[in-house]
């Protein structure tokens, strides 16, 4: 076979790249797609702008979009490598499926649909890695593309032991979670978080330990058993993970973090109080109460909702009568 001239190959490559860039430009700047985007999004922006005025611009656009990208908000900072471990945690218990995806990047790159899924995830990963504010859930905006690629290429994995290892580690971590919480109690300086973690410990009962101990044993068995295919094992343990998280882990975290907020909000609603939130970021209080709760400095006669540890920071001369106090959350009436 006569070899293809080098410059001829480069010309073909350049032509293909130019054609791809033209296709991309047509798709991105298609007037019909842009018109559809505006028709979907504009009504919401117009209504909120008319309702909130300048506050919408300052709060939503400047603070929570521009501000979050240009710098950390509420102390949520991180390095450029922040999302690398987050990917490993987010993909649990199927983290092993990242391996076949990484091995087949070249094949993915040459398939239009798979390339779209890869770029979907990669854009979100890079964008938020460059952002000044970093939170784990930001990666969820691109996780769907990665999850589909993991499912597509994971079906070809024949090994059993190493792909099931993250499953076992996931259940072992949840089994040891109560011990980690107990270990942390005496090492956290903030009294509020100590009370929250202490409340979480109340929810870890015999059922919790028994359930995760059984799952750990089954995971070890699945690592050694060869008759069942890996996709079926992943399906079973995926359902078990969802059931365990939704019935045992999330309710414990929700009880610890939200039960006191909910009780205080319901008390305020029952007594028709008009509380003020002070040095506490708890939007759910307004949801439980069924009315907006302003945040500002307390004045004489106000009913405030705050952390118990914040009461010592009240301005000099202000006294208070406790109306509610539980799990680090207090509601108090201010008097001079």
C-alpha cells in the first residue's frame, strides 16, 4: 500500500476540524434555539425582576452567580484539585466504573453522542474547579453525562473482585459512621455542631448496625462469587444503597439538622410570632413557618431565632427570655 503523504493527512485533519467547528458554531448560534431558550427562561426572569427589583440583580446575579465564581461565598473555598476526590465519592458505590471510561477515552472522543456526554461532564468539572466557591453538589450538574458513560462501558468489565471493592468500602464507611461521629464530638469546638452530631447519634440503633453489617457480608460474598454478572450485582447493591441512604442515613442527618428548626418554626406559627433570624442561615425555617423570616440585627421586643452559642454575642444591654431551646437552636424574646 502506498503511504499517504504527511501533509495530505494534515490537510484532511485540518478540514475535518474546520467542519466540526462550523457545525458547533451553527448549533450554538442557531437563532431558533436561542429564541426557544429566551422563550423558556425570560418569563421567570422578568417576573422576578419586577417583583424584587434591584435586589434580584444584586442577590441572584451579582452575589450568587458572579460573586460565587470570582471568590468564595460563606467560606466555601477549595483548590483546583477539589473535585477530584469529590468525583470518587460521588460515584460510590460504582466508582470502579470510572476505570473503563478512562481507558476508552479515545473511542468516546470519536463517537458523537459519547463525546457530548463527556464534554457535558468535563465542562462542569472544569468550570467549577475554576470557580472561587466550591461545594460538592455543584458537580451534579454534569454527573448525568458521566453516569451514562459509566453504565455503557461498565457492562464489558469481566473482573469481580476489584470492581466490587468500592461497594464494600462504601458500606464499611457507613457502618463506621456512628463511631466517626462519636469520635468527633469531643474534638469540635463549636457547641452547635456538637449538639447536632449528638442528636444524630440518637438515630443510630441496632437496625442500623445490623443492616450495614449484612450488606458488608454480602459485598464480600459478591467479590468472590463468579456466577452472577457484574451488572446484576451492581443493580442489586445500587438498590440496597438507595434504600440504606433514604431510610437510615438521610433521616438521621435530617433529624439532627432540621428537627429543632422545624419545631421552633411550628411554635412561632402556633403563637403567631414574627421572628427575626440572627446569625443563622436556615431558609427552611421560613418554609416550616409558612412565612418569610427577615435577617437583621435584633432590637428590643424582637423574637430572634439563632444558635444557642450566639446568645453570648448579643449587644450589651439586651436581655432575653427563652421561648425554645433544643439541639443548639434557640428562639428568644429580646428585652432591654
